[in-house]
C-alpha cells in the first residue's frame, strides 16, 4: 500500500502511535525506558518535542524538525524498535509478525498530521494535553504525570486549572475536534464527522 505522507522540511508534525494491544499498559509501565529511547534518538536524529502525552496504550506528540529534515518515519521506527528492545518478550506474536521477525508491541502504522498554521498548532497542543481526561483516566489535566503540560504550566503558558474538569465538558473543541480526518483527492486533510 502507498500512503501519502507530508514531507515538509523543518515542519511541525502531530503524531499518534498506538500499541498493538490496546488494553496493555506498557508505555506507562516502562516510562523510563521510553524516555531513554526518545532521548537517544534525539541525539542522533535531532528534533524538538513541542508537546507529548504518554498514555498506557498510545501516545500523542508534536515534534518540530530541523530546517533541512523531515524524516519522522525514521525517528518513529527507531523509537519503536528501541523501546521494543528494552522490555521483556511476553507479548503474543501473530504469524505475519513472526515471519517478518517483528515483535507484537506496536501497531505497524501511525497517524501523522502536518501542522498547517497558527490556528492548527494550539488546537493540537490542547488536544495532546487534554487527552488523558478525554480517555477518562482522570478529571483534571494537571493530574496526569506523563505530559509536557507540566512544562507549560511551569513556563506560564497554561494555568494549572486549564480546561477545568471532565465534568465541566471543556475540551470538546481541542485537536481533531471533528473526529476522523480524511485525505481528499487533492491531498488536503479534512475532518468530516462529529465523532
């Protein structure tokens, strides 16, 4: 299959990466190993982490790349492979993965979105930080420890009580607020449902 991926050098990209087993908690169980691998990849293939949230079975990140580079596929391959080497082998591996010498930790593909403009950027930043509340892990953004939200509170960008609580209904307009996105024949992403 051929996928059309954005390749803007020096671009800023929003990415969602999922574990193959969506009921697993590997990303928070092995948080130190994940951080170590990400930092190692950053030293050999530089990028800036604008925002990131780690949930038990998936993560969201916004990365900005150097002006002469847009190779996020290599970075994610290295992060996923490096993390896989750091954790015990106890996952179920299907025949297809076994034949290719793969572990059964990550979904093969991931969602990426090129940040388009000054409106798109904060919307996705908010989506990243609101995500633990969206998934029901807690009721306030500040209470999730595995997020760059804390860095932004420290720097005065967000207030500690930003977005209120899950009970208040705030956060509905963040990030991919219209649900699933599609790529049209012109190569432009559009959101077309209220999911």
